[in-house]
C-alpha cells in the first residue's frame, strides 16, 4: 500500500477513541493545521526595515 | 448644471435629493481615506498569524477561477477528459486550502478576541461567511455527478427533511443543488467576503491583547 492510498483510495483507516471515531486522513490534516497554527505564532516574520519598527509601522 | 462634460457643479455635488450623490458619499465613506489598499500596517501585524486571512482570500480566488473553468465544460466534463480531471482536482484542493486557512484564521482571531474595538460586525460577518462556505462546499459535494454525490444526498435528505428544509432545498435534485452551488451561494459568499474585507479595512486589523492593554 502506497502512502498516497491513505488519503486517496480504499476504505480508509479509522481511529476509535471512546465515542470519537475519526479517519487517519482527517486526523492528520487537523494535526498539520494545529502545527501550522503553532508555527505561525512562534516563527519570526521577516521584516525589511528597522526604521519602520521604530515608527510603529511595518511594510 | 454641469460645468463641463463629466464634471458636476458644487451645488449638484451637495444635493441630498440626488441618489447618485448619496450613493457616492456612502461609497467614499466606506473606509477611511488611504485605507482601502494600505501599503503600511501597524508593527504588530508583522506576524505569520496575520497572513492566514489573505491566504484564505487568495485560495478562494483559485476556487472561483477553477469553478468558472469547470462550468465551461458541463457537468460530466471533469470525469471524461484529462484537463477536466485536472481542473476538478485544482478546484477540490483549493477548497481544501481555503477551509484549512480559514479555520487557522478563525483560531487566531478567536484567541486574540478579534471582536474588540467595535469589530463585532467584522467577527459576525466572518462567522456567517464560514457557515455559508460550509453550505457552498456541501452543494459542491452534491454536484460531483457520481455515486459519491448520490450517497451524500441520500444520507443528508432525512436530516434536512426532518427540519422542513427539504421543501425548498431538495438534496436529491442535482440540478437545483448545482445551481445553488454555481450561482446563489457563490454570490452570497462573494458579497459577504466583500463586506468582511471592507469592515476589516474600516476598523483596522485588531491589535494583540497585550498591545490593547498597553494602549
């Protein structure tokens, strides 16, 4: 089974946790979104001009 | 009295009975001067979390453009040609990206309480836009013209009928669902997006919580 078939073909794999049932594909996407959210908060944004920062504005 | 072709006299510009004048005044007052397309932002906007709103908007543009291309070929085209199949995939994955970026945008705005500073309407228009977008994607799933769309319609009909929606929104009618998907709902999403962006430009980008406390 190729890695692509997890999201593209076949019946899919599911994770069962109590009343919660979710496909591995959906769980992976949610995980990636949470990771993106955290990265967006901690990764510094590139700035070009320090003078802008001193004026309280950024381009 | 017109002073020159295309130029109004000062009296005509102020005439409140002229609906064109009133409309022009309203359009000019939608956003503060220079804020429609600003090239500078407050320094706190220099964070990746502020990028997800515009990422949602750009992926929505791809959704609409690929949807327009799909509509040229008809409702079976994307099943029987390689170009149609490719365009269908572009449409699907741009929708996936739109929703992914929209939800991260929502998380960011929720945790910075983006409704502060008279921005309640901005927040509510975003919530409404999110809900209507889900409905738009749902009608897209119903318009695939394959067994998947039939199965989804069969699963959805009982729930919608039980609350009376089925009387005017029949998921078993693929023609009606397709027209909802390509005409009515995109118009609503487009209008709400425009309102949302105008409100953001009108009130400015919300500052972080600590910046608000200091200010």
